[in-house]
C-alpha cells in the first residue's frame, strides 16, 4: 500500500468516525475474530457505546458490546458496511 493510499484511507476512516455518534447502530462487513475467538457477527446491528479519539499513529475507534462474549470491542471504522442514527436521539446525562 502506498503512502497516498494509506493517507486516503486514514482520512476516510476519520471522516466516518466523526459522522458516527454514540447511540448509532453499526454493522460489520464480515464476522470479527480476535485471537481466534469469535467476537461479532457480520450484518448485525451493534450500538456504539463510546468513541476513542486517535492519539499519534493510533486510529480512532468505535466501541460496541459483543452479543457473544459481553465484552466491549474496539472497532476500526474501515470494518463497517453501514451505520444508522437511532429514531430518537440519545440523551447524555
């Protein structure tokens, strides 16, 4: 991957990260495995429960809760196939 491709991908994922809000639903393009353990299903809606801003070379991440393990999973925006805002806005206390 060239530097230009990486820069373009980084800009696109940062834009997507900024567009998605806490409370939005996101779907993955493929099943997610971490350390050979199944974590998230493809094409299933997951609610974004937190957002992590990038620091230095680290990517910005979205956080969802696994319906399989119950743990919180960091998702890179490039793994998403779609996102949708809730019908009623999420209120923050």
